[in-house]
């Protein structure tokens, strides 16, 4: 039992590893910020494309969404990081991770936005257009606010997934939180830094997960 | 700008139509819903459209502001071609055509006041202060100024429909289209909406109304149009349409309505 505590819950080693993990956490947060921001914008544009009556917009958008939802993000990441250099595109690990996860994530966000937009009754947009609002104005002021509210739990769930997804970036040696913890583990021959990293993920994600549950209960009540 | 429209009978006789529908046709795929509809509404006139469901009444109304795209024919508003407008010109044209829907379609995420202000600010480009003043004025008009800060979900159906009317009126439209405005309401709430419509008529608003409220048509309409199977079968003053229907189709429609009604 003592061995177990010593190997996984060693407070001294956790304290030593903390500065390194903190640096990793900052990279993780930066990565999340960029991937989520780009994913939301890309997802919205893709959803609008997929819902467009114009075929030349609709089919490429639907194809993109289907393709990148089906491909495992790890495969995408390895391909972008290790494959593209052969095509003359040498990318830093950070940029490679951003590109790979953007492709994956915007496809997921697109599905959520699409469901949200479709959940808004058609009469809402008709009423807005009938009062002289343009299509973009109708979208911005009438349809999207309702769409986002209807799928807020799904948007947040997807955000949680992104935070966890960023730990995959360790395979391309990007020194985010998990990679840093792993480094600390290999230096100390002790797994406590990994547990510490897990606690950090938990501290970030637990409030989000609670929030989602509350929204879902709220939606169920109304 | 044209001069203010006087609701006096002489103005009605001499003025050109405010809304003019010429040979309007509409098909969905191979199904023809409207066939060569001719209908005009003079300034200050209230024209009532009746007919069995599926007769094309609502489609005709929705063609007037191009929520449905007409397949053929033209629509003129105060001499301007509605059917020729595209893009922003169409958005501008729609500002002059108020529309009230069966399902109200208030924006549920915005307060009553914000519902009435939105298009004033975004489409008509009024300042927020002006839009607010106008919104309060219109809400007073429909008797709901005290609900300005409420959310639509806190209102009864009748109140929601009156807010929807205020939302349309705030844009100073030249004509108001009503698409079965009371069909979704509980019977005890119908009266409050009809009262607002009657008041509008007295103020000289030009109105085209699709509705099943025969009693209201008898009382308030200048003219009643009977549609069936996508064509105008008969039209005339209410006393003629209800008192002395000519076509067998109108006769059978009225006898069905009367049996179903009282």
C-alpha cells in the first residue's frame, strides 16, 4: 500500500513537478482557446453551408463535416504533422495540432449548430424577413440566439471534449499539460505527476460538466 | 412621399389601388395552388378573404410580401412592383407591407419592447430612442404598454398577437396582411385582437385579411372575396356575399360554415 501511495500520490514529487505542469497547462489553455475559437467560427460557417439551398455550398460543407467526423483525430494529427512535411509544408507542433483539431472540431461544432438552427421554427425567420430584416440580420438577431440557446449543453459538451482532446498533442511532442506530466514522470520514475495532471484536468472540466448537467435539467423542466 | 391617406369614402373611390394583384399564379412542383388571381385593395379598404382550407388564401397572402415566390403574375404596392424587387430592394419593400401570422411568431428570446424595436432599428435604421418611443406608442395603441418589459412567454395568445400587430405597425406599413390572425387563439381571446383590427380600420389602414371570423367580416369588411381551388370565385360587399351568394360553391361553403359555427 505504501508503495502505491509513494508511486502515484507522492506529494513531494507533485510539488517538484508543479512548475513544469504549470507551463504545460498554459500551452493546453492556449491550444484550447485557439482550437475552440476557430472550431466555433468554422463550425458555424460549415453549418450555414450545409443548410444552404445552394448545392455548390451545401455538398462541400456536408462532405467536409462527414469526412472529418469520421476520421480519428489522432490519425489526422499524425498525418498533418508527419505527412505534410513531405508535401513541403513544415509545421510547428502547435500549428499542426491546431490544424488537425480544427478540422475535427469544426465538423463537430457544425453538427451542433446545424441541429440548433433546425430547432428554431421556420416562422421565426419568416416573421423577421416580413419586417424587412435581411437574411444575415435575421440570422444574427433572431435565429442564432435561439439556436445557440437550444443547443448550449451540446456546445459545452463539445468544449469539454476539446480540452481532453488536446492531450493527444503529446504524441507530436507539444509540451502541453499531459506531455509535461509525462516528462516529469520519466525524470522522477514516479507516476504522481500524471495524477496531478489528471487533477488539473478535473479542476478545469468539473465545473463545466456541472454546468452542462444544470442546463440539461433546466431544459428538461421547461 | 404621398399625401396622408384619408379614409373618407370619396378617397376610396378615386384613389388608385394600394395593393394590386394581377394574374397571380403559384405552383408547388406540379401542383397548381393559385390560378390567375386578380384582386385589388384600395387605400383604407378592408378586404376579407374567405374560403375552405387549401383554397390558396394563405399562399396568396404570402405571395404579397414574397414569403412565397409567385410563379407568375405581378403584385403592385402603391404603384410599385413588389414582384420585380430583389435583395435589399425587397427588404425595403417588405417594410411597407406589415404581416401578422396565425402563430404570432414573436421572438421568444426578446422582451415585448425589443420585439417591437428590432426591425425599426435594424431595417428602418431608426435611432434606438426613436424606435423605443414609437414602440411604446404602438404598444399603447394595442393596449399593452404595461407589458413592454415582459417576455412573450408571459403573455396570453391574444396579447402576443396584439404585440405582433404592434411590431408590424411600428414600421409604418402602407398595407397590413393578416393571415388567420385569430385561428390559434382561445375563443375568449379572439375579441381583443378583432377590436384592435377594427380600430385600425377606423384609422384608415389598408388591410387584407384571411380569416374564418365571418361575423367580423360581416361587420367590418368593405369587400369579401371568396376563394376556392386557387381561384377567386366570387367577390363583393359583405351583405351580398353573405346575404345573396351566387355561386353554388360559395353557397355550400357558407352553409357548411354556418352549421359548424353557431
